[in-house]
């Protein structure tokens, strides 16, 4: 039986990841400090092949202990959130995530040298392409275009440098995966004292879908949209991303390679907002919106080339945005009713 350590296992993508790993028969150790949302419960918490440890991924001794006997390590722990989150916590995010990466790599290098660890799968981000001028963005473009302007994008690019440097010096095998705009259940209100308002609604400091849905549910009319709403994104289902990440972890051809994991479908923020509006309010209520002042680092286009993941891994993300929202909107509706958003 293959044993996998997942750091950030209680996070948004982490929840989907653990479920996918267990579904494929792996034994899973999850590490998280509950710093993003607080304590959360999952259906697999009592699964016989799952063990959860509450702790800090910045502690190399703890990570090293948990890697004992592990075949794989999915390094997912990070301070992460939507655009309001990484602007509000620009320094904390950079400093925290750098410490997490150094700790993770220190522990993994030792576990590969002294134990049975085969590879580390690093979760990067589409934000490595923040400054690109070429679309669709393909693997390798992140080295050819200017570096990201935001501290979050810059740090995610640093994750990839950690991966390659650990291979160059210590021959620690790696795979890099870049999720694009994850959509799914499990995002609550981010912990912290900072508050960001969008019109009359306090943002959850998460990603765009839960923030838009909660604003519509709370009766905001006209709906406040960040910037013009013409920003292009590729909204990808969390279950699809987890399938892609685990496939990359398992696949022999993914060794020392990097992959964009995304739907191939482009959607503007305004198209997303109107779709959410219609699903919540119905077709008879006119869609009205106003534009909020955009943040400094709001990328106009984030469009991936998904050819490599399809051809090498056999991975495609096929869940439609319509189906994603049919799952997510009821979850967010309950979260709003219970005061979690």
C-alpha cells in the first residue's frame, strides 16, 4: 500500500485531494494547523486509511517524522486565498509560505536520502503566469516572461525553484502542478482581523465564486464586481484538480515535469456573475452590476495551455461551470444561513 503525506490537508483543495487519494486505495497522513478556516470536518475523517495530525508545516522535525514510511509527499500547505486575501496579507503570505517550503524541502530531502520517499508533488499556481503576454500560457512560459508582480505569484514561482533546486543538488524527484481557479465546496470565511467590503457585504477573503454567491444571497443589487468584469479565467472543479494532482503524483512520465491543470473553457468574471445571479434569483430578475475599484494585481487574462497534461497524463478537466455551481451554491447557501460566510 502506498502511503502519502498531504500538508494543508484541511484546506480547500486538500479536502478534495485526501478524498481522491483514499478512493484510489492510498494510505494518507494529513497535516494542517487549521489556520485558514478553523477546524473543519470531512466525511473521511474516520476512514481507516486516514490519519490526521494537527500541526505546523513550518516545523521540519514534525514534517520529517510524518514522512517516515511515506512513498509520496504532496506539498500543499500554504497561506492562500482570493485576490482580496493576498493583497491584504502580502507580507505574511510571502514569509509564511517561504518558511513552509524550506521546511518541507528540508524534511523531504532527508526522507528521500534515508527512507522510502520517492517524490514530492508541489502545488504551485496559475499565478506564476501573472505577468505573461502570451496566451494560452504553456509550461515553460513562466521562465520566459517577467516574474509575477504580486508577492503571492512571486512566492508560487519560488515553489518551483525549490523543487528544481532540491533535484539539482540532492536528486529529490519532483512534479509541479499548477491549478487554475479552483471551484468547489469547503471554502469558509478566512480567519483574521482584516475586513474587506464589497458594497455592503464583507468579503469572505476566499475565491471569487463564494464571494459572488454570498453577495447575491444577501440581496446585493446591483451586484458589485471587481473591476470591469472582463477578466478571463478558467474555473476548474476541485474534484477534477484533485484527480489531476494524484494522477501526476502516480504517473512515471510526470517525474521532474510540470503541468497546468485546468479546464479548457474560458469565462469572464462578468459571465460568471450573471450565471450565479440567474441560478439564485431566476431568469425574471434583471441582472444589474457595478464595478468596484480593481486591486493592483488583478490579471486581465489567465488562460492555460492544457495540451501537456492531456497528452502526458491523459488528464482533462471536464466538469462544466454550470454543474460546479449547482453543487457549490447550495453549500454556500447553508454556510450563509449558519453564519459561516
